[in-house]
């Protein structure tokens, strides 16, 4: 038979355990309520998506060596540099498609950056930027006072250049379609300069000259717009 004092001790321990359990549960609930009260109860606002609008893209065709102006509905940002990158990304996505008339691998990620500079900041004798490089381009692009003709500095990725098919015609079509698309999207862009991974490069894939500055107006579609 269990002694009376052991029974009393067992009951006391049981009651104490139950009381401790209740106290811990209450502390947990209070901590949970404090955590909820410290959080912002304002509903999370969904990020704004740019509305789709028509954009003209000059698409190259290797069959007849032409540029065809296509109108695409694209969500275009308001920032001119981001806008330029968006349309060029769409252009290169078309070239990376399986049924492309001008097959070039890479797609939209091949456009690292697009900087816009005042065209008058160029050295007309050499056709090069006065200070050169991506850093100076970014500083000039941040100047809100520019309002005249602009130079677009297109920074391509090294992977895109490495995978581009070699040939004078195919390289020229890529360059001219980029120039034409930029001018159609941003009419103030009258000149285009190319960099690769932020540095000057002699050619695109052995033929098209990337050291020169291209006139965007030279890239005119040879057919109608569709």
C-alpha cells in the first residue's frame, strides 16, 4: 500500500506541473500577440506593371538581307534606358526563337545595359567618347538636362558575342536592326555605340566594326510595317 505522504506529494507535483503548463501557454500566447502587433497590418501593395503599348522593332531576315519593321505590344518602362533595353531584349528574343529568320542565340539577357548620352559629348574627329567606358556613360546618362540628339551606348554580353554567327551580312543585320529599333523606340537616339562587357571591342564576330559610331537613321526597313 502506498504511504499517505507519497500520495500527497504526487498530487502536489501533478498540480504544479499543470500550473506550469498553463503559465507557459499563456506566455506563448502573449509573445505571439506582441509579434503580431509589431507587424505592419497594411496590405502589401502589388508592384506596378508597365502598361502594354505598341513598339516598332526592326527584325532582320537572312533570306533576302532585309529589315522588316514589326509592331509589337510590349510593357515598356518610363525610364528611357530601361525602355531601350526592353525593346532590344524583345528583338533578341525573336532572334533566339527556333523559327527565327535571323537566328542568333542569346535572347534578352544578351543586353547588359543601355546608356543614353548627349550626342554633342562626342569627339567628332575620332568618333569616340571623350572619357570612354561604361562609368562615364552612366554618369552622363544621369544628367536630366540633356534634351537634344542622343547617343545610345549598348553594352552587350560577352556570351552573346561569342555565340554570334560570323559573317559580314549576318553581323551587319544584327547591328543595323539594333540601331533601327532604338531609333524607332526613342527618336532622339541618332547614334549608337557598342561595348562588350563594358569594354570596346573591334568586331562583333570578326566582321561588323564595333569601334565606330553608327547613325541610327541608316537602319531603315526595306519593307512595310506589319
